[in-house]
C-alpha cells in the first residue's frame, strides 16, 4: 500500500498522490534527476488517465528509452506519430528506439522522416547516417 508524504495511505489502491498534472510534473523531475525507470512507472499511470496527452506520452517515451525499455518506447513514440505524423521528434524517438531493438529498416525509415522534417538537426542526421552505415555493413 502506498503511503503519501504525510504518512497517510492513499485511498486509490496504490495510486500516487495528486492528479495527472502532479504525476506528469513528478515524472519529469524524476527523469531530470536521472531516475528514468521510476519516471516511466509514474508517467505510465498518467498516460492511462490521459491517453490523448501528447506531452505526457512523449515524457513517458523518453523515460522508457532512457531506462532501456526500447520496445515500450517505440510503441509510445509510435502512438504520437500516428496521432500527429508531422511530429519530427516522435519520428526521431521512434527511429532511435527501433535502432536499439535491432529493427534497422524501421529505424532508417523513421529517422529519414525526421531528417526530412528537420535537416538542420545534426543529431537527427548523424543517427540516420549511423543506421544506414549499419545496414550497408550488414549487406556487404
């Protein structure tokens, strides 16, 4: 059973204290402090309550990626891309997550879209180059 900061048990069956906004803010703080797994757990709860919130889902995807939950991160980034195909960062995150899962073709596709949207971002370009180099090496 979860205890609140004042020592009282939370009456929602283990849900953290506060509402979705507080969970989101605390999740961002945990991510900033270097606790991505804890952030992912809290942000997953927030996404359950607000599944259409792009900002909460993006924070969850970042936390999942940073805690090496690459399959889950890819799914979270994919949800953002499906809802808004013009989200360059979501394409980038999806590509990076797929890269980590070993799906090089999917990674190249997502990263190419991110680069097409934002060719000025060197980390997008460098990631795409890395994936393409891996694909070339595998086919050599």
